[in-house]
């Protein structure tokens, strides 16, 4: 793939993410939406494990559990 195509694709995906973020902020409070933004710290390592077979260290699992626990606490608590 050419670098120009990759940059164009990256910008298009960034634009889509920004539009999705603005739409989310219209329906939920910022404090709740921002907590779900931290799901990227959970989903990226899990995707790395599933797609590339990367190991997930034990201390990292603790961090993932804390993030998920915080999201659940804010959402349901």
C-alpha cells in the first residue's frame, strides 16, 4: 500500500471516530462517555492477543480488571 493511501485511510477512520464520539456525547453525559473511552486500553491488548498471539502479562490483567471494574461502577453504581 502506498503511504498516501495509508494516510488517507487513517484520516478517514479518525474522522469517523470523532463523529461517533460527538454522537455519543449527545446521548450520554461526558463522565460516562469518557469511561467507555478507556475501553481502548482493554480492547487493544485483547485484540493483540487474539490476532497476533501476543502474551498479556499478569500485572496487565490486573490493570484490565481495574479498568473494567471502574467502568461497571460508573455505569451501574
